[in-house]
């Protein structure tokens, strides 16, 4: 059985490792988190009538912000965002607001 001090030490190590992992994932984002969340909000509104299974609304959003799609689209696809509704279903679940 692990004593209390050892359990606390392990817990602290686990929290530190999780924080490093989170920081690493955030550093790999192709755009600021605020902009990513704005994309999710935009897609929620734009997809009220359904998805045509393209990245049309994502591309429109990026163009309206002057963001190069070649920088963002591969990252979205890497995280399961192959069309606008998949960006919401697959990517947003990993980057929701706290």
C-alpha cells in the first residue's frame, strides 16, 4: 500500500505531465484558441440548415479573418474535421471552452 505522501507525489507528477501535454497541444494549434472557438460558433450558426459535407463555411470563416487555409485545414483534418459538421463533432470536443 502506498503511503499518503507518495500518493500526493504521484498525483502532483500526473498533474504536471497533463499540464505539459496540454501546453504542447496548445502550442501546436494553427491559430489562437479564441479564433478556434469563434470558428466553432460560426459553424454552429452556419450549419443550422445542415452540412453539404465540405469545408465551405470553414473556408469562408478563415478568408474573412485573413487566415491562410493551408495552415489550418490539414490540422483540422488531422483531428477528424474533413467537413464543417465534422469540425464541430470531432475537433470541437477537444477544444471546447473551459
